[in-house]
C-alpha cells in the first residue's frame, strides 16, 4: 500500500490485558487466560479483522513495573508475561495478512539468536514478520544475566549515567546492523535442493558478515536462509533525541509520542534531519504516532471509564504517549490532524484490550474508511508490501556479482 498522506497506516500495541494497569479487573478482561495461546490468537485475529498493518507484542527482561527503572513490588497489577517472539510464532500461522512484530530487548540478548528467530518468524508467517527493538537500563534486569554492570540512574539528574543509556542506544544500532547483515548472509538462491546432483546448497552464496564494533564481533553466516521479505521490518519507540537517532539510523518504522500537531511536526523534522545525517535520506522511513486510547460512544462515558480505571489502580494513570478518551469519530479527527503534521500512521495502545481493541477495529476503522483514509481490504501479501517498502537487494550478492565482473574484466 502506498504511503500517500490520504492513506493512513494503523497498528496496535498489545500488552497483557491492556495498557491501563487496572485493565485486568474489567469485566470484559480475561485475566485467567493471559498466559494462553488462545488469548493472544484472539487479539491478533481481531486486529486482522480491522485490516490493520501489524500488531506489536510487548516484552521485557524483568517483571512489569510502574517505576521506570526499578521493580515496584506491586501485587495488584498484572505481573509476568509470555515470550513475545514465541507468541508471534504461535499466532502467525493462524493469520493471513497482518504483520506480527514482537518486542526484543537488545541489551542482554545476542543478535545471532534474534536474527534466526525473526527469520524463522518470517517463514512461519510467509513474509509478515518484524521486530521492535528496545534497550533496558534497569539494574535488576542486568542481574538476571550477570554479564555486565548497569549503573544506577537517577531519572532527574545524573548526566554520566544517562551517557551510559546513550551508549546502550548506540549498541542497539550495532545490534540491528548485525541482525540485518545476518539476514543477508544467505543469497536468495543459495539453496539448490537438487536431488539429482545431490547438492542442497551453494556454499559460494553464503557469506561471512565479519562485523566488528566496540559492542560485537560476529563472524556469520547465519544458519537460517534469507527471510521471505529479505529484510523483515525493524521498528523502535523513541521519546527523545538519542532514540530518534536510533530510529533514523536503523528502523523502517519509528513510534513517537507527540501530544499535539506542533510537537508532531517538530519530532518528524528532527527525525528527518537525523535520517539525512545517517545517509538514509532517500529511504522510506515511517514515523507513527503512539496513543493510548479509551473509546466509547459518548465522550463522557470514555472519561468516566478512565476515572473508574484510575480509581481501581489507586492513582491517575499517565504515559509518555498521549492518552485519548473519547469517541471513535473524535479519534479519527485527531489522527487526521496529527497526520497533517507529517505522521504516516499510528500505533494505538488499547487501554483495555477486550473493550478498546474491538472499538478500534469495528468503530474507528469504518470511520476512517468512510473518510477515504484507510484501506478497504488488504492489498499486499507481506508486511513490507503493506507499508510500501520494497524488498531490498542482498548486499552480499551485489558485492559478489561486482567482484565476479571485476575479475572477468
């Protein structure tokens, strides 16, 4: 699908019972099923019903916490989660069109393992895989692995510690580069599979990636053939300049959190500047706005539901993303206003999955369709196709062809 301003892209972010910490206590929630395959399959099926581009699946390396950097010890909120990549692999074969984008934490995992997992997901989904890369600066999560120290960070005033966070984003950029090179380490026609000659693979079409940086030394090649999309999509959430730089350098889709059109315009401009500095000015890079949504037929009803959820949680829920409580029509107005500031799409976070996800798919989507800004049917077989991204050439195949031509000359 093209990325013209009249055609919005739409994704949803799935996290447990929903993004509001009291979502699991709503009558429509299914708290006893949060750790079942059926629960996640139902959510993704609902998202596909709404013709959405993709779903993201949240993950982490420590228990959920209302504190940004430390465990909170709460027992009245959902704690614990299934592995996002494994959820994705389970639900992908049950869907036909929607993209599946699990979250992966680069800080304590190996790019070789991740490249293989997402390549496998791309095969399982026949070309609909992606990943959301994130970092962690939590000491308790580092303690699960015991391989590297993470300094204590004062969120308010600790410049040296925040420099270490910036270094984690630099590492994440290298991580993505390793993953991308490993995906390319098999040429598309490396598998011969000829029973007559007894040759399954052409070893000359497997390539060492030989990646060296302060963070990684990876030889390659991968052990998984090149994914169906060539390069599954890479996405990242960004709230400030350092993560904007990661998006500009490494991602196909960046999620940002503006609270109005003016802020959206400034963020998009900053990312485009960083994109040019990274040498990617000619590449299609989508910038999506993130919003937490509570959708009801009446604005007062949505506001009252938000107040009720806050009362159940015992505090007013806040988020880095704008929290919208209103009607699907009002949300459609807001999305078009933000799109006019340069956003190409949106990732919506349902406050209560059982309530707000169907409101997105069955109320918001038809409203956007009536306005002529959202698809009437799926128009591509791959996630890259849905996002208007071409299938990239293999970097090593090009090099190998050039080298052969040079020798022949």
